[in-house]
C-alpha cells in the first residue's frame, strides 16, 4: 500500500497458503460492499484491533497500518528487553531459594544426625541452618504475596486507581515512568501522521486497551479545554517530571517530533540501566544464599578434623 497498491490488490499480493482463508473471507466481505475499515478489526489480534479502530477514524488505512505496526514493534522490543534482562536473575533467585529450602529439608537433617551419632555438637552450624531456612521461607512467602498484590493492582479495572495512589506518593515511580513512555509511544505515532494535538488526545482517550495512556490523555485534554497552554496542562498532569520538562521545551522547539523520539531513547537507556541494577541486586542475594549453604557444608566436611582436635 505504501507503493500505491490498493487495499484489495495488497490483499491479493499478501495472500499465502497460511492466510488464504482469512484473505478470502475479507475479499468476500469487500465484494458485498463493506468498507475495509469496518471489516479488518475482526481479523486482527484484540490489541491491534483496538489500536486500529482508534487510529483509522483520523488516518488513512495505510497510515493506520503503519502506526499500529510501529507501536506493536516498539512494545515488543520493550517486552523483549525486560524479559531478556530480568528473566535470568529472577529464575536464579527463585531457583536458589527453592534449592535452599530443599537442602534444609533433606540434606541438612542427615548431616545433623551424622554429627549427633559422633556425639558432636556445633551450635554455630545449627544457627546458620535456621537462619538460612527462615530467610528462604520469608523471601518466598513475601515474593508470593507481592506477585498476587501486583497482579491484582495492575488489572485493567484497578490500574488507574493504583497509578494515582503510587503517583501521589512518589511522582517518578516506575509505573509513572512506564505510563508516560507508553503515552508518548502513541502520541508520537499520531504526530508522525500529522494528527493535531486535540485529535491525537481524542484518539488516545478512547484507547480501552491502554487505561493509563487514556488517563493521561484525558487529563491533558481536560486542561486544554479549560484554556491552559499545553506546557501548563502537562505540568498539571500525572506524567513523570522528565516528560513534563520536555513538553515545556517543546513549546519553543521547531521539531517536537525529535524531542519525543529523544525522550523514547532516554527511556530505553534508562530501562537498560534499571534492569542492570535489578540484576545485580538479585544476583547478590542469590549468591549470598549459595555462599551460606556452602559454608554450612564446608563446616560439616571439616567435622572429623575438629573432632580429632578435641581428643
């Protein structure tokens, strides 16, 4: 379509063995006189369909496709960065704590019995064993509770109230930064297609798949309708402070689009840094737990030498 092909011609060119049934179904509906804009959403993934419905009211179908694909690609890249950076240390942390619990449940009792059979007592070893056991139990329980609370708080019906609660206590909390970056991702897609600010905010307000993007857009739109300048509206919103400063500068800049892209690049670099910090902290705790277990085993292995010294 970017090279001038019509939607129907593009469908024919894009047809493959895998998507033939879908393409033919769309062509059949087109032959019945239906518009492509009303047909496509039912054949798209739910998230993409929601984006498509919002953008197509203000853009051509070609620009809508471009905007939706750009947003999906950006979201996918962000998720891949998070998974790549956080998956290994998180699994390591859970695995180490589970391993410590299994060690304390099955291996340590055998060691303690062996020591008792030699009439040898070492209270320091028992203290280490109990400390490691209680710590691992506490960490896993807190982790389980935290996961449940986070899942409940980030449900679509709760996420806006969670966002306001967090933002009131810490203006630049992680969720606030995430929501601000998400808002700019969609706002930038509108800017690149020449959509005016008020129309862009109207599109973003109706994004049901993105409650936080919708919330920030609604705040900005309400302030603009009260007669505020855009920079003042941004300052009154719940967006993060870095984004508010960029909006303030954008009023005097000749190319706002470059500023928005610069903000997204900053967000990407910041995310990499925060993931690296998270990984270091988690690995430090994991390796500390492993070290405690190794010290305990080492003490048991040295038990014969200690017994000979007491003779």
